[in-house]
C-alpha cells in the first residue's frame, strides 16, 4: 500500500542524484567581468570598499585580461577613470580615451574575448551626472537639470567611438529617454549595423551603487540621479522602460541592481524574449565581502546561491565582480 504522502527526498539522496535533477546550472559562459581602467602607468589600486577589485592602468590591465581570458570568461565590461574631467565628458568619446585604448589592446591580443563598452558620461564629467547639465543657483543652493536631448548627441558620439575602437557590444547606462533609438541610428549611420546594444533598460536610483562611485570617482557633485534613474518602488514602470527599448532596437535588456530586484528580473523575463542581463552591483558585492571577512557567512555558498537566484529569476547573463571566483569554483567542482 502506497504512503499517503510524497517521498520528495528520494531525489535528494546522493550528490549524483541531486546533480542529475538540478534545474538551474551555472556555466562560465554566463558571466561578464567588469574591469576599471585608469590613467598613469604601473597602477593597480585596490578599491577600499570592494576588496579584490582594482583600478588598473593600461599596462597592469594586461595581466588581468590574460587571467580573465584563461579562465574562459567570455566578456569584460569596461569602465574608465580619466585624469581630466570636464562638463561635457569629453573623455568618453575621445579617440584616445581610456575605454577606446583598452578596447584596442584587448581586441588585438585576445580577439575572442568580447568587449562590452559602458556608454555613459558620468565617469568623465566633472559634475558626475550622466549627461549635459544646465545648473543655476536658487535660494542659495544649486539646482541642476540634465538635458535629455542634448545628452543624446554626446552619447551617440561615445557609442560610435567605442565601436570604432573595436567594442563588440555597446551598453548604454545613462537612462536618457530615447537613448537606444539615438544610439542605434548613430551606429547604423557610421557603418556599425552589426554591433548589438545591451541596454541598461531597467536601472534604478539605488543605494547599492556606492562602492562603484568610489571606484569610478563618479558620484554626483550636487543633486542626485532620481530624475532619470528609476524609483525603486516601481515595477510596472520597469516594463514600460523595457518595452520602449525593445521598440527602439535593443538587442539585450538589463536589470540593475539585481539582488533586491528579483521580482523585476522575473517580470521582464516573462514579458520579453530578448536575452536578459542581471547586474550584481558593487554594493551587493561589498556586503558579501564585508560579512565574509568578518567570518559571518560562507562566501562561496552565499555567492553561488545569489548567482543561481539571478538565473532562476530569468537572467541569461550575469555581470558580477565575483565572475573570476565563480568560474574557479566551477572548475573545482568539475
């Protein structure tokens, strides 16, 4: 006579059985490793709030890229910290800009490693905003407005210069209205019809970005980014943002951050069939590192659970500062 309950544990009895029925699998091809490039020579400076993550000058970056390629991680996401910043982010679209120089070196030496170029102005502007700012003083304090359409012109220049340098994927993160449409038109007009756009379609005005802003020296000098990045309270708005980007020609969609936004990842996955990217951002990384260094958590276990969570929620790719660690762990398991 059969039992009046189910024996679910039968499929958990041994490691071999658990492996055979596992629904969600991590693979090295899932990951994209961010890389920060800075000015100068012989610079490898650890970011204090992100242990194990560094700002590299172009010469020291080479060993980092070699390690990433040898691990079999398929792509890097490039950010830059220029020596000189100005009000219109000239370094973002300069032919000899840091992202452009790093891209040329990577494609010359590791042609099979995909270069994803972050397309924004905030790292290159002296005010730290993601576009052209018109500011004025009001009642003793500075009020500023980011000019959407004027910013689009410079973002197109940035994307085209990155494609000219050899970037495989353009990843605009600025959250200006119409940025995908403008960049798609600009790339096509410049002869880069085959360069895909990985849109930061759903990017929240998040407190989780703090360590990144230290790394990229890109914190706003006044005001905040809440007028163009999304309110963390909203998910229907995220679907409207993604829908617009799909209509404008995006090839991939991203949700950033991801850990506190698993519901948004799932909603985007269920409503759109484009490849979906989860960005496991700097604050999420820093929290895990801090807790692990204090001996409060098992870092490997926590990180593995997070990565599985992103994929289970619907992500096809994961941008994470843990990429190298995860791929090493996967090798050990094999």
